[in-house]
C-alpha cells in the first residue's frame, strides 16, 4: 500500500464557522429583522454576502497591518457598520449589538456532530477558529456539544487566519509537529495557510466552489464532515491535492 502523508496525522483541527456550524440561517434571520425594521429596499442574501465579504477584509486588514487583534465579533461589527453605511442607513450601537447576537446562536450542519463523534474514535480533535475565546467556549458547550481535546482561538496568536502565527500557535498548544496535524475547513484560504505552515489539510467544500490557483493544495476534498469521516476512517478513495487544480 502506498504511504500517504495523511497517514501520519493523529490530530484533526477544525474551523468552526461554515465548517461545523451553519451561519446562514441565523445570519439571514438577523439581517431580515433589521432590514425589515429599517424599511430597507435591499435583497437579504446580497446584503449578507456583502457583509461577510467585508468581514473577511476586516480580518485580513487587521492581520496585515499588525495594529492589534480586536477579535471576531469586533471585526464583524466593523463589517456590518461598513455595509450599512454603504446603504445609507442610520443605526445605533444597540441595534448593531442586537444583530451581532446571531453569532452566539448558530447550529451545526446536520452531518457535523455524528461525523465528529466518529472521527474522535481515532483522532484527537481540536478547534482552531477565528472566533473569540468566550464565543468558542459557548458554541462548543452549548451548540456543538462534542468533547474536543483542545479549543484554540486566534486570540492566542494575536492574528486572524491565515496568519502563520495561528497555525504555529496551534502546534505549540497541541504539543505536536505540524505534519501530524490536519486542518479541516470550508475556507480555501485556511487550507492554504495551514499547508504553508506544514499541516495537512482537508477542504470541506460545502459551497461547491473552485479552489484557488496555488501550490498549497488540500490533501482531501469532501462535500461535508461526513465525507471527511468516510475518507479517513472507511478507506474511501482520497481526492489528492493535485486533482484540485
């Protein structure tokens, strides 16, 4: 049997938002209530897409300028304010805070909990997320309800993913060599960051998206966490990184 670098992995690190937890329904619900209250004439899905896109920019800007890590909720707040200003809408701080409560009320994808339980029988499981420490503590205990061996927040590294400090911090916290760690994530930029730091990576491509044009490719590509569990545990054919190009 041909040896694969994935065979050396003993710990799986998981992104949370859009990988384990589904933000879509909570995000749309919060935006719908706000848009309705303000009488805005805008498409909710388009508004949410622009908000999330701006949030990614806010996170990347913060890490690139090294102006200090403010956290996930603050980045989401800045992105929401930016998007609303683009709509020409007036708002209060209390209204913004109310909308942001959505992040505390996310639910797992249907496949997530069972797949994590299966994977936990063979691997150490860890969270490695852009979420704030208190937010992750709540989501893991109250929403995901799976026993993880560790929960690592980017707050511990002082930068958002895909900054190299995040993955190196995780390797230190988990007391592991990077090649024994696999990043499982729905975000291609997270795959790239992890692979560049020596991790193996699984791309959980829930959105049926194309992968970036890069040399840092995933070892495994799946549609969901159930597929990842099958690939790692049941000997299903792995989709190697070069097939993602």
